[in-house]
C-alpha cells in the first residue's frame, strides 16, 4: 500500500503519514484476514511544503519542497513499474493522493496495473452500496435516479462516476446517466462556460443555456437553486462545509422526492453537512440517511432510525481479498459494483428506520461475503487468472487466522 500526502487533511504530516498506510493495512488483516506478513506500507516521499517539518532536526523525510509536474509523474511511473515487477501479484492500494493526481494516476494506469484508489473507488463503492439499499425502499430504479453532489472534488466526482456507471448498467445510456448528475461546488452549479474546470468535472458540467434563470438571487446557481430546479432523489455531501444542508435544502429535497436520499458523508463531525437528527426531523421522517461518521440512532415520532456509517472499511478489505483470490489482473468497474451490491445485500431495509449499510461489528464475515462476490465479478469480467471451483471455500482458505503454534502461549 502506498500513500502520498496530497490530501489537504494530511498534507502537513509529510512522511509521517506512513501511519495512515499502516492503519489501512491493519484493517485488511483484521477484516479480511490478509496475512500481515504479506502487506507492505509504502510512503512515496516527494518532499513537503511544511516548513515546520523541513526545519525539524528529527524529521525523517526528504528535506525539500514537494516535487510536482513531470518529475512527479516520472516518479509515480517508475514506482509502479518497480512495484509491479517485484510483487507481480500484489494489489497496489493508493491512499490520500490529492485531487490533481489521484484521478490522473488511476485513469493512466488502471488498465495496466492492479491498482485501487480508496478515496475515489472505495468511497464511491460504499456510497453506492448505501444508494442500492435506499432504492430498494423508494422503488425508483437506478437508471432513473437523479443526483446532486455538493463538493465536486475527487471524492464527490468519484462517487458520481460510480452511481453513473450503475445507472448505465441498469439500462440508461451514458448520455442520459451523465445528464442526471449535477455538481455544485464553491462557485455554485458547475457549468460548461466556467474557466478552470478540472477534466473529471467537465462531463457533468451543465450547458449555461440549459440552466439560465436558475439563480434565485442572480450570479451563481446555489445548492438550493439546483435542488429546486433539478428535483433530485439523491443529495450527496462531500464538501466538508459544516451545516451546508440547511432546513431549506432538506425541505426542497422532500418536496421533489417522496423518500429523499441524503448522504452528508464529510467527516469529522465539525465538517459534516448536516446531522442525521436534523435531516430526519426536517424531512418529517421521510429521508433515507447515511453518514461518514459514527452516530447514535435517531428517535423521531415513535420510530428509531438506525443511521448507517458509510465507512470504507465495510468494502475495501473484501474487495482486496476477492482480488487476491481471483488473481484479477486489474480492478474493474464490475468488481466495484459487485462489492457494493454485496455490502448492500447484508442489510434488511424493509423495517422502518433500518440502516442502509451494515454495522462494522462483524467485518470478517462481511468481508468474506464481499470477497466471494468480487471473485465472481472478476471471472465474469474476464480478468481472473484463477477460477476456484468452490468460491466460498477458496475465500475461507485465503483468510489468515491469528493463532499460536502448538506449545506456545
């Protein structure tokens, strides 16, 4: 697993961010039984702009400013070539790469190497799992969903991509699916005439003529304006703007959808777009909610609402285990969708107030179930190099168990 401190939340850690990679690998072991002797944390040290670290005599990293541009790209290319050569069967898990680099690396090398970006693909897949659970309640098929994303960075657009791909798999055309997604960022609703749109935002940018007159106060088209005109069924928050989902926003969602799906998944609590208790109350109990932080159940008008945490740990360990068992040459969109469907299949949403994703209490069994689905998808997508006769047993056999040898204590 490799980490490069491009995520602004962790940029100031420098090479000390290796602890994040170690933590993620510990989850692979605890949740999916990946042998701890077979995992390696890697920090790709391209320098730091943190002057405090650069002047700290105890700092262990390279003492120069962050490398960018062609030299950075060459370094990443050389790393992938070397790691794939030394460990040809390894899954290379990328964590905390900044928005300018994460998507470019994945798009450039995703078909050549067995790589997985947790911030984009893991977050997208677990949010898709919550969406799949929610639409079982609403009865509206995936191909007909309309999504507004507030916070159009790497994570937000990565999630939009996976929901769009799920729409397409459910029968929507690529053009229709993209047209059912609206991105809102600091500058308001993203439109094609805006300068400096990132390449990954451009497929979703609206034609300015299409949304002319949407701005209620002139100028930028706000989140509230977008919801009132687009009437989405799903509202996703990846903005880290605390309180951005106001009462007016939730009431507008409720006016446009019988059971609005609201995912304020920014974390920690100081950055969440709305607290679940408020979303439930403002929607009069109609909203289907999942969040990115652990929260207690919400009581509203005699109903207990269990609020699921869209935690990547529910998904990526099983995805990794399935990739290993199948010997998949790459991680495909089908494998990500299978992982999301497997997670969604582990909850019963028929009861009023049921959580949309399973709890993290039994990650090992949950990860094994997800891994079996991922192996099946890898075989179906033609990327599996191993096709076990008994998939369930193959997954169980691959899971390391912590045990003392005979005679030891």
